[in-house]
């Protein structure tokens, strides 16, 4: 008679690593934990070798899981957030991910950790701790001072193989998308891009990753049941930032310190080097994501010259100028200003939608705004259903009147 596995349900986290390697198909997940079918079990012990938290025992020395079934590492537990930073400043999307990551980690009963790469990272590590990270994994090297996707992906993938987190989140930014895809390929795991919502399935304990699909007409929820870590990129300004708790102490764990020099050199090896950096200027340097006030225009602005009215209002309010895809496609304003499904996702305190009808693709990029002020000649325009304040009329007349009133009130 085969020796049956002893499964400690208090340790089992329902990751499914054992069910995927059992050659007799004797293991399954029920109620968020593994169970064994005694009629099928052969007592081979492969499941005990695959369990990342040592919740399976009873075989003496467990056999090793087949290499072909372990392309990606099994999960040990933590929820990880890639701490994106530029010039020694942590990107706001990282704090948003820490806020959401805290909910996921609490639901799973595990630690929330940040992964920080750079040079001179001490202050940034403290900031991550104050925003809720229980642990910060730090790779502090001169070679990592500026983002280089090949190096960053190699360091993080190496850390994942050793520490085995079950979830890894990155911002859906140029940096986050670049590094996340490389990590996922290197680890042989899945990646869900541009998520707008995350949750933990209470039955399976899998990460539920929700993203718009088919041009934003439906929302798809995606799971990664068979591989770890579960990876997702999340749109900036969709989730709220974690509140800062000044003085909160965080544990820091060095990633590269103590490793043999040959290993470090191999991890940091890259085929390209950055020779210089030239910052964008003019319209290319617009910061919609960080703006508290956005004045956006659509087809109702009629021509490019009329966007000067929006710029004037934005200047008076200390805001930025946005646009719908229709205005960008018409050549009235550069793509850097586009808000929506195929543009930027923003979350300002006030969003002025001037001459914008409010199609679902545009709403996908600004629906998280605190206050929406809609200006449109069509009283049946969909934008009014999402507006706190609505003005029915010609934006070319109303915007100058608002600018005059705000200038007088604000003394500008």
C-alpha cells in the first residue's frame, strides 16, 4: 500500500504547485488547500518536493519534481511590487501598487515587499517602508543608477528564483512594461497587461486580474493558475496611493551583496549602454499623469487654433491640457496629450471635458477623476452621465467665460 502524503492545511496556501507535478493525478484543490485521492496516490513523494512551503510530509526524503514541469518557480508567499524610480525619485505608480498590494497581501496573510534597484537607494527604501512595504529588497549598484531593461530584468528574475514570491506587480508605464515582459519570459510565467482591478479569489487564492478588452467594451478577468509568480502591470492613476506613515520602520534585504563577483557580473551583464539622456521639451514633456487639474478638448473644439482657449484656462488653474483621440487624430494636438483607452490614464482632482462626447474609450482613461466638469452642446452626450457638473452650450463660448471668472477670482 502506498504511503499517503500528510498535508498540513494550516501551511498550505493553495498555490497548486503539487497538483501540477503529481504523475498519478491524485492531488486537487478543495476549499483553498490540497487534498489527496488515496485510490490514485502511488506514494512517489514528488508532491512534497514541489511544495514551496513544506506543507506536505510523510515520505521521508521527498523525490524531486520533474524538471519539465518546473519552468517557473513555485510560490513561497510574498506579494512583490517593482519600485519604479527615476533620478532617485520613486514613481507615484509604485505607491499606488503598494496600496493595492497591501490588500492582496492581507487577503493572503503574507508580507508585502518592494523590489528597489538603483544607486544611493537608502532614502527611497525608507519612503517605500513609510508607504506600507514590510520588506524592501534592494540592489544598490552604480550599474543600476539608471533604468536599463536588460540589467533590471536579470536582477529581478534572479531574486524571484531565490525568494519565490507568488505575485509580482509593475506599473503599466514605459519602464514597467519593458521590464515586466522580460521577467515573465525569463521565468516562463504569465503576464496580464494594463490591469484596472486586482483581487484574490477566496477559493483558489489565485490573483484575479481584470483588464479592458475589445476596445474597452468588456472587462476580462484573467487568472494564472499553473505558474508563479502571477504577474500583472497596472495602469497609473487607477488605484489610490498608499498613505504615508512617517517613521515607519522597514526591513531591507540586499540582493547582490555577498554574492560571488562572477555571479554579480553575469547578472549585470548587458548588451547596451546608455551614452546620454536628453529630456523631452514642449508638448512631448507634458505630465498628464501627475496633474491635479486637466482641461481636455475633443471634436467640439472644431480646430487646432481653439486649443489655445484650453491652454489659457489650464494656465490660470495651474493644470495641464488633455485631449480626446478624435482631436489627436485630427492633428489638432500631439499624442502626448491623449487621454483614454489608447492614451494616458489620469486621475486628477478636477477634469474639464470640453467638447468631448464621452465615448467608453475616453472614459476608460479619466473615469477615476474626483470631479468631472462637462461642457457640450448636446444635452444627451454620454459625458454628462459621469459629470458632477454639466454645462450645456458651446465650449468655444463657455471656456473663455470660465477663464475670465477664474482669473478674477484667483487674482491671476
